[in-house]
């Protein structure tokens, strides 16, 4: 889930940056975004950025740092 979130976030941000500053340059994988018009293309880009950020946030939500840096095995005799 974290990898998908990172991918969506990076592709969305780079696609938006290219559209803003270099209008003639596109990702080959994301050239289909503007087939439905300029506003729909921006909606897809923003949706990719938001969905990527949400997936990244959810992937880090359940992780709690372990004191000492490494998890300790259970004591012998207890499972």
C-alpha cells in the first residue's frame, strides 16, 4: 500500500508540475489524462495526489516505534 501511495503521489505531483511549467511535455504513461479535457485532466491529477497522500498516511498510521530499535522475542515458555 505504501508503494502504491508513493507511486501515485510522485506521478501526480510530477504530472502537475510538468503541466504548469512545461505544457508541451507529458509522461508517456499519463498522456491519456488530457483526453477528456483540461479540467478533467486536472481533476485526475489532483485525485492521484490526494489518494497517494491518503494511502501513505494510512500505511504509516499503524506503525509504532519499538523502544531500542529492534523488536524483542517473547520470553521462553510463552507464546
